């Protein structure tokens, strides 16, 4: 028969321990001293086990039955309620002592404002998908190099070697932050150098042969899809902008009279404002599309909503539609094309790198990077646009050399 509160209050042990059964494996253990403990007897993995449910009257009969129900549900799901409780306690202790996830999120919150939105989202996704499930609840100061390596090898095992290396580097930043705030004594990622296979360098899918560049430009002119997409395709080789920067371009950033596009720091990978000199050809493309999108925010708005920019896959899909496969050409490939050809043409590497907006390691110099080599960059961008015109027209020309 199930127990009642009246029966529990009245029962007294007389020189020996009593057990009063309530059903479902739960019973009340009454000691000779009068202490009353709720216990649950269950079997898991073929072994009989006990789980303490609390002391009566702190834990009432109703509360004890609720705990019994919770434990039974865990058993039905194939979970040992005793081990589940230990894991919960360990997680609570880890949180007090500085769990890896807690420290990582604190570090992330401090640094994310200095990153682009896409980089911040990518990093958070990596932690949530590949790191936190395995060591997120562990005290950060107790994580060992072999333990971390096991996590990284899970990533490596699915063929994502580059992601594994990036995860090691990001974890290292978290560990060093933990050292700085007194929650860890050292960064274990330093012991893992050489433990992961090296990343195989990938050649950027691009076209650098002058005749093939001319063919690509003619194909773009013949593109039969969206007019907005065709304009984006035509502007891409003229600006060297990253695909994300191009599709997020806003009319407020375009200076027609100044003949430049000023990309705000928040949109740049290096978090620094960047100037793109606009050649005559680039301005002609913008003049073509302005009657269509000029009253909105984005130069290249999305198909479904003008309030959002063009989809990140639009330019890539257009290249595929033109017959250019994954290994031949991508949106980023226009940058590699310009870099390769301009270096061969004799333009100074510093000028090319600055126009490509590659990050400056020197923070003092970086503050002035947006205008660095600007006069030379203006000349280079116009010369490059003229060179592309010649290739598009099928001119049989030698590699262009810059004017002294």
C-alpha cells in the first residue's frame, strides 16, 4: 500500500532500521535515531543501485514521488539517474570554478564587437558545434592537452583539418584569457603543435590567362539572368572587393563626384574603413543600375526584399550558370585575378595589397591605411579597368606594363 503523511509522521524505529515501501522502488528508511531518508532502488546495466531522494520532512511525500518519477523517466530514456546527478553536480562545480564555456563566452563578448558579424557568427558556431558539447562544462584550469586533442581530432576525422587548426587557435585565445584572469595556469594548446596534420594549401579558383579573362568578361556581358546580378558581376572585377563587401554595398557609401566607394569599418574584415577608387567603367555600371535601385538602401538588393542585400550565393550561382565550375572561378577569384595580373604588370606590391584591403599588422599604420597610396591606387584602378576593356574586346596584347 502507498504511504500516507500520517503514517510517516507517526512511525518510529525501535532499535533497528525500518523500511516503509511506497511503490515503484521508492521507500522511506527510518533510522534508530529517528532520521527518515527517502531512497529509490532501481536496476541499471544489470546491477541493483540506490539513489537518495532527500530527508523527510524537508522533502515531502509528494516531492519524493516527483523525484521518483523524474528518475524513472531517465531510466526509460536509458540514462542512469545516479550518474545523471553526478554530472549535474560536476557541471555546477565547473561553473563556479570557471567552466570552459563560461570563460569562452566571456572572452567572446569582450572581443566580438571588434569582428565582422560573419566572423563572429562563424566563431560562435564553431564553439557551439565542435567544442562546448565535449569540454564546455569542464573547469578550464583542469583541461589537459590530450583531452583537447581528442576534441580536435573529432573535427579532423570528418575531413575538416583547417577547421581543426582554427579551433585550436581559438581555444588557445580562450585559455590565455583564462590565464590572465586567474582561472588557469597555462595554455595547453601550445603542447599540441604538430599533433594535427598540416593544412593542404588550396589554390584560389580564378582565371589569370588574359585570353580566358577576356572570354569571362564577354560571358558576363551576355548573362541573361537578373539585370542586378549582371551589374554585380560586371562590377566585381573592377573593385577587388570581397563578395560580402560587394553585395552589402549601399548607395550612401558611393561618392559619384568623388569617384570612390567608402566601405565602413564595420563591413571590413580588418575592421577599418576602406576606399575603393571607382574607374570610369565602374561609374558607368553604377549609373546603369541607379534608376532601378538608387531609391533604396542597397546597390544590389535581394530578390525577395529590397530591404536586404543580395544573397551571398547570387554571384557564385551566376558564374555556375555561365558554365564556370567550382574549380575554375568564384566570387573571390576576381581578387586573385587582379592580384596576380597587377603584380605581373609591375604595380608596387604595397599598392596592390592596400587596395585588396589585406590586414595591416602594425596598428599605428593601420589607422591611416584607408588613404595609404591612394593617388597611386586611383591610377592603378583606372589602368586595370582599361586593361580589362582591351581583353574583353579581344585585343591581342602583351601583358600590360604600368606607366612610369
